[in-house]
């Protein structure tokens, strides 16, 4: 897919399942279930706390190519986390596979459901209309919410060739 439409836009991209494969320590799902959201985590709590889970996670080359051609001032990561150990791993992984993304443009949230609200706050902070922001994620619920608020929302499969 040609991604020229991303140029001159602010691009907010999810990490897990969007910038990298959704597979950790050779498995997809963990044993722990989040009782608040009925969402099965991708890792066990032990992995979130102690493992080098992101050490061998494969980056998606298409996203590397697309994002590397954009203005690094306008590329943001918006990702969820469970523990502080995980955020350090994500930053290290991003620095290795997406070195052009600025650390100050990496947003880590404890609540996945805040993604659209965070986009709204960034639109205000950056003083840009919602249609100047593109949100790329792998979860339809967040994409629908963002689109309903006027953001350009794309599922990761829009970029798979």
C-alpha cells in the first residue's frame, strides 16, 4: 500500500501487533486474565515483571519502511503497559527497530481505553484539527472510537501487501 497520505500528518501508532508481531516468548496468550476488561494478556504476569519478552519480537518491515519516510517530529507511539519493566523493554525495542522515533514521542498508557482521549489531548496540544492526525492500531474498538471523534483511523492490515 502506498502510504503517501501519511505525509504532513501526525501519525500515532500502536506498538504490539502493529509495529511488531503479536507473539512473545513463542506464544500469543498468557495465563493471566484482566478481570476489568476480560482481556487475555499476551504475556504472563511473571513475564511482565521479569522476562526479556521483547528481546526476540520481530518488527514488521512494512511499518519500518513507511514510518522511516515520515517526519520524525510527527510520529508517535501510543502503547499500553502493565508494569514498568515492560515500558523499559518497549523503549529498548523501539530504539533498536525504530531508531528514528523520538523518545519524547513515545506514549505509554496504563489504560488502553484512554487512546482516543489521548489523541484528543494531543490535537489540542499540537493545535491541529483531528483530521490531521492518523491513528494506526490493531484493535477495532479503538479505531472505531478514534474515527467517531474525527481522526483518520487505519487497521494495521491496511498497510499489509
